[in-house]
C-alpha cells in the first residue's frame, strides 16, 4: 500500500499556486475547506476570501465543491458540486453561482447535476454552459443572474450534440468544451456534432439487477462513419445563429478554435487522414472563411493542442508549433501573408509544451528538451534576433504554471531520484519563495526502502540507440542473478524514460526482489519527427522488436536470470506486452496485458487513422501486427486483464484474443472486472488488481529459482 497511488506522502509533490487568478497576475485562486480564496503569488498568503462555504444554501451545506472558477472581473464565483464523470475528461456538475456584489447564490441550469463545461465571458458579463446536449447562456449584470437563454434546442443523446465534443473528439483531441466566447462577449462560436449516422457500441452494465442493463454510445471504429461537425456563431445581441462555411468536405475535423478579435475566429481544420492542417479565418458576421495557413505532412500532422497556435495581441500575428524542419519548433507567422515566417527556436532539442505569450515582455514561454530525457523552461522574444533565455536552473524535468499576466510562475523540478521541488519565481527567473522541497518525501522513501533508479542505453541489432532506466533491489548484489520485469507503454510519441520523480508498483516489485526495466522504444517522443513517426502505417512491428531487443540485451547482463524475464503494460502497453511475448521466441517467460488493443480494426478513427493511415489504403498494415494473429506463437505465461465497461479499448479486444488463444490450444490466465472502465479504478478494484499482479509475478518469476 505504501508504494501504490494511495500512499499518504505523495501529496507533498504538489504546489500551491491553484488556479489562475485576476488579470493583474498578482494572485491565484484556491479552494480551501472554508471557501475560495485569493492567494498572493509572492508571499503565498491568503489575501481575500472570494466565497465562503459557510454561506452555502441549505441543500449544499456541508458539501465541498469539486471545482471552482472566478469570473475575469472577480465579481462572480462558479462552484461545481456532485461531480459525475462521463468519460475520460467530461464531467457533469450541479453548478452554483455566487455573486460577490449581492452576496447571493444562484443555481445554474435546470437540474442539480446535468450541466457541464461552464465558462465566463472574457468581460465577466455572461456565462455559458451545456446541459443535455444543448448550449445555453445567461447574462450577469449588477450581481444578478439573467434568464437562461437556449442557444440550441435540437440536442438529443446519441444524435445531436451542441457545445461539447463527441466521444472520439474528447478522447483523442483532448477537449470537451466545444464553444468559445469572443473577446468582447458578443459572439459565441460553437461546434455541432451530428452523430446520428455513427454506429453505436453497447456495453452491458451488470450492477446488482437480475438482468444487465445496456449502455449504448456512439463510437466510430476505424473506417466507419464519424460525426458530421459544423461550426456555428451565435450573436448574443440579436439572438441569431449562423453556420460558418468551413469547407465542402464532410469528413474533416475541427480540432481547436479561438478568437483572433471580436469579429474574427480562428479554426484549426484537419482532413480525415490528418496529414493536412488548415488554419481557417472565419468572419463572425458573415460566416465566410479563408485559409490563412496550410501545413502538409507525408505521414501525419501532430494532433493540435490548446497552444499549437498562440495568438499575439493585435490580431495580425501568431506563433505556431511545427515540425517543418524535422523537429518540433516555434515559428512567428503573419495572418496577412503565410509566406512571412520566422523560426524562433531551432535545434535537435525540441519544444515540448507552449505556456503562452507574455505580452508585457513580448516573449513566448515554453518548455523544451535539454536531452531526450530532460526539459527546461525557456522564453524567447518575438523581436528579430531575440535570444532564448532559460527560466529554470535545475537538472531533470522542469515544468511551469504562469500567472494570468506572466509576471510570476510556479516552477516544478525533479529528477529520477529526487522528488519535485516547487518554487515561485518572478518573470526574470528570480526565485521569490520556496513552496516545498519535499524533504519529508525523501525521508519516507528511505523509511520504506524505496530503491533508486539508474539510466542506461544500448544499441539494437539495427544500430538504433535506445534509452532506458533500471530499478534494482535495495540490497542488490552483482554476484546474484535476478528475475527481470519490463514495464513499458511504447505508444507513438509517448515517453516513460524521463529524468523525473515517479513512484509506483514497479518500485514495489523491485523491493520484492525483481529488477525492473523500462525502455522507450522506437516511435517514442523527444527525439525528432523521424524517430517519432518511423512506426507510421505499421504499429507494433518496430516497437515490439525494440522491446525484444531490450530483453535480449538485459538477459545477457551477468546479474540477470534470463530464464525469469517478464513484460507488462496497460492499454498500448498491454498491446505491446502481449505482442512482445508472442514474437519474442522465448525472450520473455511472462506477460501481463491490461486493457490491451488486440486488433487495430477495433479501435477508434482519430487515433488509429492518424498513426496507421486510412484502412482503405493500408488494410495489410492494420492486420500485420495484431496480437490475435500471433496468438499461436505463445510461449510462457500470459495474464489478460480487462474491465467489462471499458469505453476506450473495448472488452471485445480481450475476448477476441481469448478466442484466438483457445483456437490455438494455448493456456492463459484472465481477470475481468465487471463494470470497470479503462482505468479499473473504482470500488477497490485498483488495489485488488495490483495485489493480483504482484502474486502473479511472485509465483511465475520470483517463485521459480
């Protein structure tokens, strides 16, 4: 229990900056046991209480909200109660709005738990939200809540969605709120998803009833129909909605949108194959659009995020993240002429994440790699010839959260064997105060005998250098021979071998006597486009070969018992652990596959078609490295684990693998978790799972001398 996610000392690794505060940048907001408070960045002290929970209405008394937001003008506080997760990122709440002017609470929405994705207008005079697939807004004037106005009325479950994303957008483009307020608060741009033609996937919910209930939702599998997505602009002044002209191609994605000015919207459009990205400028009054920028890639364009495009004040320029020179870097672009471009960052050490634009200092702030395993926080000015500056000074992985005006930032730094150090810095990089050095975390780690990790690298038979880390038992003796357990995820652009603090089940297994090894294989991140995209169109081949090569390298070490080597993983990692066992010709004696993909035809459109291309053009590639096609090659022990209510990687994947194993006459072990989703994390199932995994490894690796 000490090394699983429930351990009590893990909380010490979090900072105290909370959510972004008012636009002046001096404060952040935080929810405490007593209310929502304003926290001074420089001192860390509470400057004011914005909303006291003691004043909550009777039906909410004694409850603590799961989320809070403060309006840009500081006059309103939105509280979200009774959080009800839907899928990975979507959550419904009972919203309560507090007026600081009137000292009054107002309920938002018709019910106490069916609203989601609420957002204040930039001027603080409006609030929009989604309820039962329709988009609404209310005016906020003089501390009073206006009448709720339905922007849409045609929302129907499993048919029409307004203002929030469908399942596959939420999962693969990583956002749920599909609407944006214009800067002045007049317009609201929103996406409408017509998923009526998308095929349903049905999951049995066993519960405690005599007959299982059936839960159906729209899930587009590879090669199947996607939602038809349209972009609309609503005018709060006249109540009219127009449909924007975003192209005649029906099968396309609107992966992000943001307002350039009060009358102009930027929409990021991808074709279905995701090898062409367009930046569309949409006129709010007419709905007409034009292509301001286009990027093509012979494989795929990296999926857009909230900061793929960073708009600059004035609406004439922007900074875009692009791989056009083979590495992910930042470019200054001009809306009036897409050929006017200037590269702001360069080199083999890519940009990892953009935090935003600091308008006062006229610079972009971001994190970039110092090596494939380490990052630093940096800034670069947009002026010609501006040099890059480094805002972090410590080794390892560095990340930051900035105040509203970028005058302060919370810096978190850690290494492989050093827990996070959290500090507040001014814009110049000077440390203002130390939040936590987590010395007690290290003390607790020593108390339980947490082993230390060490990096290594090796060359595959093809001459590809791969990075890894190894966790040896605390009492490691090089004269002994140890069993080995490989942990890996291996998915495109993923990374596990990073110089950062992380503690979990792997550490526990090292404490039990295993050497634990993790290797970032071919196709993982931090090493440029060619390395990242080499698996395109043939997922599974190079990644499993890399894990097998890593297994053979480790097996040759003098302190390793090559007859006792296993591999495990979850999701893509489960796909890879099973495939590596099947293809490894005895390299691994055991594999654990949790929630594995076993056939890419069963997975969703956006993710799979991004990395495999369209099924109609690459059917052989889709089938070439599916575990179900290698089941007859099983040697050793295989444990399959899956939640029956997995909405992401369907239980169907494991069932089809079971069919293939049975047909091949192969023995295996399996655990099914009823009504658990992809995380297998409810009603005590996570602890049960890891106890079982521990017993399995102890029986078949540690127990065989």
